[in-house]
C-alpha cells in the first residue's frame, strides 16, 4: 500500500513538472524568437500596412483614369460637341451649346482641371477651364503650349493613357506663375492624308488632385509618399521638386528600378535620414507608389513591443504556473485510473488479443475467411466476445460524414476518433444488445448486434430511438455526423455476415438522403426489381435549354433527371450522372467548335464514379456552376450583337434621312427583322424612340441647310425627307418655336 502511494505521488509530481516545463519552454522559445526577430517582424508589418495603403491609392487613381478615359470618349461621341470637332465654322448657337455641355462635363467631376476640344481643320481649341483661358483659343494663343507640342507629335502618345507634364499658364491675374503639374488623357480619331490630327479631346486632371489622394493615405508615422515611373521620373510632387523631376540618380530609387516587376521594401538613406522604403509593383499605367518612413519612428514601436512582450510573457508564466497546479490535480485521478487499467491489461495481455480480434472480424465480414457456426462461436469466446451467435442479430453500418475533411483535419488522430465512435455505438446499444464493433477502414464501421436473450421481440420505435441516440451522442462528444445503414433482423448472427456488401451498396444512397440519414437496406434492395429507362426527351429539353442559355430551366430539368434515379440501384445513379456529364460536355464542344462562345470549364468525367462525393449537392454544384457560366457567356454574346445592331440602325438613318420613305418599317426591312422588335430594342438601349431619332436628324439637317445654303424652304424640305413643304413648316415651327424663314432670317442676322 505504501509503495502504491509513493508511485501515485511520483506520478502527480511528474504531471505537474511536465506541465510547468512545457509552459516555461514554450514561453522562452516563442519570446526569444519574437525578441530576436522583432526588427524583421515590425518592418514587415509596417511594409504590409504601407503596401495596403499605397495599393488603395493606386486603385483610386486607376479609377480616376478609367473615369477620365470614359469621359473623353463620351465627349468625343457627344452629338452636341461633335460640331466643334468636325465643323470648320460652327454657328454661334452650336458653339454656345457645345461649350455649355463641356462645362457641364467639367463641373460634374471635381477632379477635372480643364477640357480641350481640338479641331484640326480650323486649328482651334475650345477650352473649358477655371482660368481666363476658357473659350476659343488658337494654337498661338493657347497658354498650354506643351499641349500644342503633344498634338503635333501625337503619334508618340498612347490614347487614353495619362501624360504627366508641366506648363506655365499665362494668366493676366497672376503675373508671376510657376510651373503647374497636370495629367492629360488624349482621345483622337482619324488622321488625314497629311498625317496630321483631324480632331482630339483632351481631359486634364490637375496635379493637386493626385497629391490630395496621396495625402489622404492613413499615416501615423510622419511618412512621405510619391509616385515614380519605371525610369525613376517623379510623377507627383514630393513637396520639394515638381512633377517630371529625375530621381533616377538617388540610391533608393535605383533599388526600386532594379526590382522592375515586384513590390517590396528595404532600409536606405533618404534625404540623409535612415528610412524604411516601401514600394508597389508597377500598376497598369506603369506607375509605382513609394512611401518613406523614418527608421527611428519604427524602432520606437519595436522597443515598446519588446517590453510589452516581456511583461506579457511573465504574466502568462505566472498564470501558467497556477493553472498547471490546478490542472495537474484534476488530471491526476483519471490518469491514475488509466494507469491501473493499463497494468491490468498488461497482466491479462489483452492488448494483443484486441488487435487480433479486429483482424479476425474484419476478414470474416470481408469474406476472406469463413467458419462453421460452432467454430465461429469458439473463436469469439477466445477473443473475449460476449455475443451469442444463436440469438436474433442485426448488422449496422456507421458511416462518418465529411470523411475527407475530417481526415485532413485530424490526420493520424482520426484512428482514435474512429475507436471512439465504436465505443459510443457499443455503449448506446448495450441496453438491448451485446455488440461487436469492427473497424472496416475508410469511412465506415460495422456493428454486429445480438440480442441478450433468444426471445427478443422487435420494436421498431425503440430501435429508431436507439439509432438517434447513437447519432446524437457521437455528434455531442466527437463533433462528428454519421449516417447509419441497417440490415434486416436475422434469427441468428451467421446470416448477417454476408450482408456486409448489401449494406455497403445501400449506404451509397446517402447521396440523396444527405448526411446524418438512416437507411434500411431492405428498402434499397427492393429498387433492384425496378427497370430504369433514361429520359431521352428530358435530355433533349436539357440540351435545348443549354443551347439557349436558360440556366434556370437547365437546372430544373437536370435536377428532375437526377432525382428520378433516387429510387433505383446505385449503378443506375452512376449511369445517369455519366450520361449527363457526356451530354453537357458535348454541348460545350458544340459551342466551341462553332466559335459561338469559348467555355474553359468542362465537367470532369471522373465524377460519374461518385467515389469523391457524399451528397448529390456536391455533384449538382459542378453542373450548376457550368450552367451559370454558359448563361453568362451567351448573355455577353447577345449584348454585343445588340450594340452592333443599334449602330447599324444609326448608320441607316444617317444615310437615308433624305429618303421620304425612311421609317421604322423600311429600317426593319433592310435589317430583315421585325419592326416591333427593333423599335423595342432601340428604345431599351438608348431610351429614345427610333422614329424620334429620324425626326431629330432630319430637323438638324434642315437647320444646317437653312443657315449654310441658299436653297428654298421647299427644296430643303425635299432634301431632308419631309413629304411636303407645308408639313415641314408645321413640324419646324412646333420643334423650334419659329418658322423656317424666321429662323434663317434671325440667325443669319446674328451671325452677320
């Protein structure tokens, strides 16, 4: 007794010391690693913070670039402004209206400094700006002479890409003005035979806006930011030097240039101060965003964190010592019990027998061994089993749900979890049965249940309650979900042995019934008598839905086909999935061969084996993902066709406006389409009725002829497609508020 007490105290002391040593060693190792690597960690954290801030600013500037690009293109296509681009001498009303439109564009976006509309034929600039240059300027009078040079050499510049530059504005209100930084976006069109520019739209964004974006970067370390290009040229002022200053001779800039395509950070001297230099990879504009932070500021944070780490480590150590004392006391009793049990098992040598028993039972149910009933009972008694094979028996298969996830999560420890599932199954069923749990490997376990007495009476409600209790206990204690497949009740245990394969096949119907289901193998085996015929008509409907891009209907038809197989043998399910996989892949091949669309995603034909899936939702997700991608591709294709069709309708109107027969029906006839369809399509995409566009084009052409020709009103009515001069008079007065003659007289006098 004394010897046993000393052993117990020794065990208790060892537990306590082990916990204390584990805590101390863990704290020492982790604290030492952190203390030694604090500089590197802190620099990396600062860099990650800087990188996120710089990338956010880069995205904002790229967004502004996209907006400026879109705006310049929109201005170029604006019907009101186009007269400034293409008319040598637009009338004063057109100029006034166009300039007002330009001002509207500029006022709508506060980051725009100015907008230039350049007419190559008249060599005039129409300027919308905040300074005195706003209005009509010639090449010689334009204050921004660097823009004149850019347009003279426009071939050297890429359209819609920002051009950083500086210029000195000649503003009478400011006699001494320094250089102004600006970013210009060019949009130019056709080039004439002299290889000069016909027209251009220039959107200018001021340097102050870019600087404001840089200054808005969250900054608590007195850092400074700048933008450079791939050659080390400054694209934003750093407070000391203007835009386009050459920084390529600075050592820290040279390091950034050397790392041409990747982001990074390093420590270098910037303006005689040791600093952390963080920089981004080149964005789509080729710009790189740089932040410099004084190293002394960072080291202050490092010193503070080192001290905090020491204090925290000491605090954790003290708490750990107290926790280890309390924990060791709680662990002692169960561990002492385990030690006694292990000694008992060692004496009786049952460890080895347990392994042999599992191998014996596994081989028995796998069909690798067979025994006479008497020999089988003796073998079970030898291994210490208490079941009586002559009593009523039933075979259960317990399948662990989400098996692949749990294997990846627990790895080698999963064997212990499987053993725990076997123990829970045995414990829960012990009230009515003697049981043997057999680990069959993979994701399933067998439970052979034999009744305690030969007169066992079957009660389905009690049995179902036992199964649910088994599932609940496994979920509560092990956090696992299991599905259970039940074989038929047999008069004795021997007929249960060959039922293993039947249960294995029936368990596959978890595919439709989901995780945590309970499956009766008799019900599944009854499906074998049913003859299955693949629904070819539904398959054709599925193909039609996919070809038209109706993903919702395709999903419904597919789900209907698959769900029908739920009440057939598992081989039918595999056949149906394989057939559907081949059908969908053939549809995709048809699209790709016809160059209708390009779909990169194909269904993996190995899914038909169903070996890697547990529920039908996993298979459905792959099909539905492909259906939706196909739907999106077809929608994109249709949208492009609609844009081209609207352009064709506009071209017909521009070409045939003088034809009195031009109408919605004539346009539909030329396009070989329904008038109702093209009218609805045009209105849907432009918000303007097609007949209104025809009328507006004719009215605008008539006004041009009234102002710039000597033709009579009747002749003008005929040349612009009106059926009579009287009808023209009525429409013109209704549209403009005055008669054609009064319009000609009034605007001719004004222009004179």
